[in-house]
C-alpha cells in the first residue's frame, strides 16, 4: 500500500518559484478586490461582471495553494510550514 501521495502536480514546495509567484498574484488579486469594492461600479451589470472575474481569479489561485498546504498538513500535522501557509491568506489586507 502506498502511504504517500505525489503533490508535485500542485507544487513542488512552498519555496518554489511557482508557489511564490502564485502567492504574489493572490496578494495582488486581493488588493484588486479591495479596490473594486471601494470603487464599485454603479452599473449593476458591470459590478456583477467585475465581481465574478475577481472571484474566479481568487479561486483559481487560492484553491491549489490551499489544497497543497492542506494535504501536506494532513500527512504531517506538525508541518509548521503547511500550517503557517494555511493561515497566510487570512492575514492578507
């Protein structure tokens, strides 16, 4: 029985360029979301369209990062790097 899984389709590590770039993009997208909410278009169609675009981008960035950290934590509950990464998005402005 295989007691390990291969997470490399998501990321090869937290310190990889891919993970760091995705986290940077997530941070920028959260900032864009905050700016969008602060300057919500009056046109309801434009507001809905903009909100859905931001939501899709947030989800496409956050989901694989969360899954990677969550799966690493599930294998080793004392993986502090994974646990810290799981809480990082909550600390975004």
